[in-house]
C-alpha cells in the first residue's frame, strides 16, 4: 500500500470529527517532544518576524486505528516585501487509494506553525491576510479537504487543479497557524450495460381461423408479446486522491503612527490656522 511522503487527510463525512479529535489528542505530546533550536527571524522597516524551526510540527494518521506518527518539518520562511512572508510547504503531500486493498482508505493529518510578528516603532498592525495554496488530483470516487485558520478551507471530490484559499485575521497578534487535512480513496459501484433480454409484456388476441361456411364466425387465440429489455451488471469502481500543499503566505496590514512630536506640532498650529482663516474672511468682508 503506497504511503505519502507526508501523510495528511480523511473522508469528508468522517474527517471533521477524526481530524480535530486526532489533532487535539496528539498536539501536546508531539510539541513536548520537539528539540528546541535557536530561533530565527528577520526585520524590515515596518515589521519584525521571529520563529523557531523546531516548533513547526506535523503529524499524520492512517486507517481506522487512529495511531499517529510525528513528521520532522523544516519549512523555509522567505520575506515578501516589507510586510509579508512565505512558508514553503512543498513537502506536505497526501495520497490515499482503494486500488491496493479494494476498500476505502483515508489518510488524515495536521500541522502547526507558530510565528511571532511585531510592528516596528512608528507602525501598528491591524490584522493579517493568510493564504494557503496547493493542488489536488482526484480520481472519483475520492475526495480531499482542508480546515485552516478561520475561513480557510477546501473540499473537492473530482478534478485536477490548483487551489488557493485565504482569510483575514484581525488583531495585532497573529494566532498560531494550523490546519487539519484529509484525503480518501473510496469505492463505489457502477452499472455496466451487458445487452438485451426478452421479457414478457402482455397477451394479444390473434385471429386463429373463421368458419368456412360462415365467415362471420371467427376464433381468436391469446399470444404472448415479449419486449427487449436492457440488462446491466454492477462493477466495483475504485478511486484515489492526492493533496499537495505548496505554500502558506502571511501579509501584515500595517499603517504608520505619527510621532508624538508631529502630533504636538499639528495641535499647536491649529490656533494659528484658525486665526489666519478668520483674517481672510474679514478681509473679504471689507
């Protein structure tokens, strides 16, 4: 049975329960097992970013046993302009298939990425635009889904295409970025045309003969009528699904805060501006 490089996802009807239950039960254990390393970060003129690679944690479950495994994750964090950053998640890939065992297979998982973003002096952060992008391939019957921060999400049961889901998180503090994921290779049954068979429909009266000496006296017999009816057989339909994550991007919504000296200067100049305006009105009146 093939396993993903980094297994993460589950059946749409079971995923929301299985994924959240698994993440809640295993997060504390897996985080406590991480080996702490020196934090990294970078700064621009507007924001400062700090993160610890060892707090980037991912895990996965497979099958109905509910067991989990921790996966070492070392995503690359790249600066995007003055207020943005990109987290490379190209190693996250799920694959589920019903071809190997002729039964439904689901794979579920999760990741958590703590980041600390603060405003530089003279700036204030109002919120963050967070987007998760990737792609999926589904051979029906199968499906993939993502539950991310706030309204970030995905559910699909057919097709091959990229996806990008984003949301806005208000507030100066960026919450821990985390998501639960799932994929399923399901089974179904399809009708396959085999041919036609004759089935009885009804009886019709058919003229048998008439009396030779009295043609007005005739006799009839009942004759069965058959019609052609299509026949089908049921065949098992197998499916598979692959979910690949590419990147997580975060942009801080930043505005400049006036320096106290500038505010005081503007306040002190207001009376002068009002006096000048009054003189102009009086001059026009004269």
